[in-house]
C-alpha cells in the first residue's frame, strides 16, 4: 500500500490528537497521548515535534480550535447540499 501522508498544517493534526485523547477515543481512553502521537506520526509520515509546546501555543491563539472548527463547519456544509 502506498504511504498516506499528512499534508495539512501540523497544528491541525495536533489539535485533532488532543481532541481524540480528551475524548478517550482509543483503547477505552487508556492509550497515552504519546503512543497516539507516535502512531499518527508513523502512519502519516510526519514528525510533530514537541506537541505539548505546540498545544500551549495553540491555547494562546484567538481561536485555539480553528482546525476542528473548520473541519466541523465544512462537514456540515457538505451535508446541507
């Protein structure tokens, strides 16, 4: 199978990882954020670096969940067609 690469901004993937971790979406909430991050880095051929620092920087943005909000808005816009 060909490699699937993450081609959007890294901060978008980090937002999504923190959201999935917060929801406990993997292994009944028992999977660590580090293991989840490692899995996504390996699966999508990307190095995210220090995600805790990136998360803290995102928290300071005017809209700390811009990627998740955009994803939600586009999904609902497509469903309304």
